[in-house]
C-alpha cells in the first residue's frame, strides 16, 4: 500500500529516535529481518558522502517516491582488498532499501546515477546495474580477481547468472 508511505514516514520521525546509533558495528547494525526487501549499497569518498545522501533524499521527497525504509549511512576505513569499494581510501557507505513487493528496479537505477555522480562504487554482492566494463573501470584489479576466481572455482559452481556476466 504505497499510499501509506507519507503517513509511515511521519510516524517514524515522531518516535523520538534521533536516527543516530553509536558503537561497534556488530552491536548497532544487526537486526531481525522479518520483512523481505531489496538492498543497494554504494561507497563513495567520505567527503562526498553527505552531499550524496542529501541529494538522494531530496530527490525522493521531490518525486514523492514511496520509500519507507530508512537509509543507512556509515563511514568505513580504507582497505587493500582488490574488489572492495574501500580500496581507494576511506569511504562513506549509503545503503538504500525497498520493500520487495514494491517496484524497486527503476528506483535503484535512478538513485544509482546520483551515487555514481558522487564517485560511488557499489557493493558487488548487492543490487546494482554495473556491466563488466564498469566493473573493470572502477576496480583496477578486477581481471586479477577473475583469474583467482577461475583458479579456485574452474567450473563456476559459485557463480550465479548475475555474477557470471561480470566475473567469469
């Protein structure tokens, strides 16, 4: 019932929860996930994170889109993992969700353009529209990763159709 979205959004904001949780990730992020949803996660340079979040929220409000899940926003330290969105330096991570029974594809595609414009790179295991060439341009070690993946899984047992087009 998408028409309930404005009412739900106002109700969530009146609960007194200020939207902030502080502490170790293992204690503040886990929650029961009893409702099916689709999820997209993008990481971008920390300096661009808040601007990207404000832009995507403003876009949702302007278009009056039925998004009832809250965004997750966090900062993450850099790492040296080949296919990690954090291997280019410390990032801001923005996670967007949509109830699985509601249309989510166009919503995510349009939001993805905002995240990409802010230097965002997607979490490869969550919803995104990157093609193989996009993966190669955003992740310089992609081909080395593919070689290791082929050596460890020569028959593609751990590939699904989505991963196969990008990492086979």
